[in-house]
C-alpha cells in the first residue's frame, strides 16, 4: 500500500493543480485543474484513499459544500445560560442545510424517477 500511495501522490502532484473559476453570478470559486484524463483519475484515487466516511459533498446540483457527519462539539448558549450538546447528524444525510439545496435535490430526484 505504501508503494501505491507514493505513486498516486507523485502523479497527483504532476497532473493536478488548483485554480479559480468565474461563476455565472460574477463570483469566483476554487476548483481543480487536470492536465489530462489520467490526472482526474489520480485525483479520484487520492480522494478514495483518503476517504474516512465522516464528510460528504452536497449532492444538490451546483453546490460543492461539505456535509459533515461528525458529532459537533458542545457549546455554551448565552441565551439559555447553559451548555448545549448538539445531536449527531443522520448518517444518510445527502445535502447541506441550505433550503435551496434541499429543493434542488428534490427536483433532481423527481426528474430522474
């Protein structure tokens, strides 16, 4: 496995880089660039090797926010005057907490069904 990791990390560094992309609304988003299809495949391999199962990407079209599946840390709520222990997110969570992402994901599933 160490040999595979070394090959993937070397080829990943040669074939992949990060860049800025202009979106339709005039803002910029950070993304990945690949020299070839092989570079994109090494990117996928690297992602699979580092996957822990604790973070996903929002499945709504056009959204690339991360969806954390880890339990949040307790925090002190001053309005309540006590510590709050948040619940762990559902393990089948597919989209981030934005309402537009939930609606877009529902529309996508209606179209494909």
